C-alpha cells in the first residue's frame, strides 16, 4: 500500500483540482436553481475531495519536489497547476453560497491569492526564458486558459466576501475589479493563439483533448465574475459608474462562450465517433465537466444581473447536461481507481 501511495503521489496529475472546480460549480448551479439537497451533498463531497487532493499535493511537494518543479515549468503540464487556485476559490465561493461560511472562505481567498502569485509568475517566467521551446502545435492547449479561470475565480470570491467587509470594502472591490479585467486580458491573449492553432495548424483527432473545453469554461467564469460585480455594484459608487461597460463586456464573453459550445460538441463527435478514438476515463475530462457546470451558473447570474429572465431557460436545461457529465466522469474516475488498485494487488502478491 505504501508503494501504491508513493506511485500515486509521484504521478499525480497536475490538474486534478479540476475535480473540485467541477463539483463546486455544479453545486452552486443546483443551489441557484433551487435543488438545495443535492447542492449541499456535493458540498460535502467537495470537502472530502479538496482535503484529499491537498494531502497528496503536500506529499508530492515534500518527497518529489524536483518532479513538481519539472511539471510546473513545462508548457504542457504547467497550466494544470492553475487548478489549485481555481479549485480553492471555487470551493470558497461554494462555502459562501451553500453554507454561508464567510470566515473559512476568507482564508481560502487569501490562500488563492498566495497560490496565484507563485504559480502565475513561476510558470510564465519559466516558459518565457527556457531555451528549447516546443512548437505552437505541441506547446499550447485549452489548459493554458485555466490561468484566466484562476484569475476570475479570485475576483468572484473576493466580490462575494465584500458583503461582509466594513473597513476596506472599496479596496477589496477594486482588487476584484482589477482581477476581472486581468482575467479578460489573459483569455483574449491565449485564445488568439489557440484559435490560430485550431484553424491554421494541423489538428489531429488525438490532440483534441478535453481541456479544449476550457475555451468555453474560461469565458463562462468570466461571465460569472462580471455578473457578480454587477450584482454587488451598490457597494461601491465607482462600480455603478462602470456598470454600462461591465454589462457590455460581460455579455460579450457570455455570447463567446455560447458560440463555443456547438463547435466543441461537433469536434468531440468528430474525435470519438468519426475517428473512433477510445472514450475512456482520463483526469483531463474534468476539464469538460467544469465548463458545462460553470456555463449553467454564469447564465443564471447573467439573467439576474442584466434583468433578462428569458435567459433562465438555458440553465434549466444545461444543468441536466452538467449533471450527466459530472456523473459519467465521476463514475469513470471511481472505476479507474478501483481497477488500478486491483491491478496493483495482483502484481504485488
């Protein structure tokens, strides 16, 4: 068992906190739609997953630090570390919305900012100064957009916390507004490279991995960040002045995310049905579950922020798609873990 734990820690997927992101986003969506019992159940599931992943991550940092540094400075594996930030802040938002636990959420926001400062600058410094860089077709994928997701998750959690802050509320909202705009900048820069890679470079079906769904997920959480700022604009007069700009920018990102959905479903059909690429569990599939749940949540909040109740029909349908995706991937994960354990037992009898 000790050897199995060591093997698991050594090979831990850098983006596994996407499980926390997907579970938290789905829980919040269900709560907003009035399905409170399941939403609360997913909160307890997320607490367990979050603590377990941090335990494995700390063990990896202690015993395999060189491996961690190799991964975080890699063009392909490094972006996965941004899920630590996004998972932490989505979990914090879940605690506020589902359990109204502002104190623990404030600690998670501080942890999220600390992780953001380290991971953001270690990764982008490393990929900038390294001598041997991969070609664009090999070096970039949808996971790079988790940098924007992580930034927007900090904005959302900070804005939610502003309701309980008396001294320094304007400073807090200034920070969350800046993070919102910074996340927009990161998305626009990175998606330009990804779109170029999609349309002008050869894209084999095997390379169309699930993280490309973050193309949509990043704009979905950007929509949620903008909507959250709009819904809390009364806390700061400057936000009221910026309301027309934020409304337009937020709607721009929502329609961009909506545009991506049919294309991504079509490309998945092209990959798995036309080319018959095996549909088996991969931890990267959580990069598909999160965007579907986040799009549901963000559309619900956008309808409130822009006072467009007719948009509510979309989250009421999309929530079932998000639930099915989460259940399928979670079942696949449990099946994978069980068979990995049984295989290990057979090999070490």
